[in-house]
C-alpha cells in the first residue's frame, strides 16, 4: 500500500555522510556493466541458501517511503534466530536516502546484535553493482512502479531471490517477461501483496471457495480516489539525486519535485499520480484488492476476467494525470461479475446465492453473520497460511518453496488492474483472453499492453 508512513522505529534523522566503504558507480564499472541490464548476468550464486547458521545476505534496492518499511521489516525478521538474515547493502538514486537507510540499519544492529560483529553495509547508486555481488542471496525492490520489472528481471538473472513491492510491474508484457525470468533462473519471488498474509482476507476467501455464500455471483472491489494537484514547476536537479537513473526507461523530462519525491522527509511521492510512472489507484490499491478478488474466485494463478467496460474521470490536475473516480464492470468466464469502483472503505465484497462477505483491512463482516462462525472441514479446500509476509519470503529463501504470493499470482492480480486501466482509457467494451493474455481482435487495446523503453533499459 502506498499510503503507509515509515515505521516510528525507522525514524527520520540526519544521515551520516557516505563513508569510504560506500561505492558510487565508477567509469570503469560503468563500462563493465554497460550491457548487464539487457543480457543475463552469468554470475556465481548460492542457489542453496544453507542452514539457519548461515546468515542470508540481503540487499535493498530503493530506500524511500516504501523502501523504509520493507527494509525495516526484513531487518527485524532477520534478527530472529530461526530466520538469521542480515542486510549488507542498500541502493538508491538519492544519496541522502541511501545514507539514512544505512545509518538506521547500523543503529538497529548496534542495539540488537550484542557481541556478534555487525555486517558492513555498502551503499550503491547503481543497482547493477549491487546485483553483481555473488555474496548477496536476495533483494528487496521498493522503487517506482515503472522500474519494478527492470530491477526484478535483472535480479532474477543474477540469481537473487526477490521481494518486490506491488504492483508487480507497470505493464502487462513486462509481467509476462518477469514470470519467465523467475522460473528460468529458479529464484524465489514474493509479491508485496501483504493482504495474503492477513487472517481476515484468507478467511473470507476460504469461506467463499468452500461455498459458504452459496454460488458466487458477484465480487465488488472498492478503492480510494487520488486527489490533489501536481506542481509542474521546473527546478534544478538536487545534487544528491541521479535523476537520469531515476527516469530509467521513461523519456527525459524536466525535473520537478512533484515528479519524483519530496526532498525533505518521506511524504507521498508525486510520481504515484503521474500516468507515465504509475497507473494510479487502480494498481496502487487495486493490486491489493483484486488479488483478494482473484483468490476468492479461484482464478489467481492462471486466469482472469474475459470482458470489461470502464469509465473514469481524468480531470486537469497539473502534473498529476492519473484517474480519480472510476467504475468498471467485468465478467469471468463462469459468469461471475467483477465490479470495481471508487468507494469507502476500500475492500472486497463476495456476494453469492446464500449471503455475502465483506472484508477490508482491519475488519470482516457477513450476512448472515453465522457464516463467519463456519469452520472448514478436513475434506475441504484449505488455503495456504502465512501470518507474516516478510517472514514467509525469508523462510522460502531457505526452503526454496514458492511463497504465498509468487510471481504468477502477482502477475495475474496486476493483470486485472492493467486491463481495467486500458478500459478506462478507451471507454468501450473490451474482450480479454486470459490464456493468451491478449485482447480479442483489438489492435488498439493490445498496443497499450507495453510501452517503449529508453535505451539501455530494454527488457
């Protein structure tokens, strides 16, 4: 979720300037890595992560608003003896944020490790340098949406396990490529759809999948709207920011603070409301709630909707141009309706022939209420259980099992959102083939499944 503030335990304090162990991208290294993004990184890697006595070594790519939360969670889960993971590297295009993250990690290790030597934490500005280390087992990726696929595919090629923020990818084609990269290179990927590790959402989906609301007829997904106005005023690029690297595969445009992230603090960044970088709330919250819709419907791994029509408001808001309010009506092949729209509170309602269940963050209700007292018998479908999304990822790094939200599920949940966004833009009925992952006889819609990337950041 993109509204979360950094945890209090990861306080915002002035960082120590980068020390001699912090490595920027040198000219020699830049030449060495020139083709590393587009080509597989044939690097030695420890695909078997050893026992709990061998600490997992983690690098964190992206240390901003969401990156703070992700690295803080991995930091603390890793201190559990049964997990035993240590952060050894951080990477960010904003040097101030990277130094701050390193300082906070050092502070926690100083307080918690006792006599155990704390690991050296190296700062990188270029993610390729971090991925080139063969002593790093896994990474967190907490970067803007349009960078997710590039960072994650490069990590998979480098044989690093991956925790990536949702939505899994900005475009649908990029999601397909990431699925292949993860499976081709045998790495673990956990999509940051943490509602999968919430007992209420699992309970709702399990009850629906076992027929407790009768025959499922309709799923309603409600999402919050975006708001506010983006200031397009051009400004000098901050000294600590590698703006060209931040832009990555997107076109070069003048720097404006509302285009990137606040230079003071960790407030909500402006790129979340700029269509070139993010689809808006349809992927920001939609990837969470549609993940639950798909889980409850049973189409979360290899299927999806077959038709959709959507309308949306795209008012003039300066630099911000993602949708505000919207409504989309879709249908699955079995006739179940999926209705997505702006609404409060954000959540998912499953309606069947015998009742309904509504689940949201922090609450679950049903009609009749007795549905929630139902238990699932031994011979019925039991969904996978995880009570902590980050711990589940770290445990799977050792077991080599799929986590609770692997790459295929993250991709299919995001696909519903991307298809909905295209329907918003076109404003007409669309027909989707979930097996081929293409629109049916619709060249204009299919042309929107990917975007042209700036060199050298092709996939």
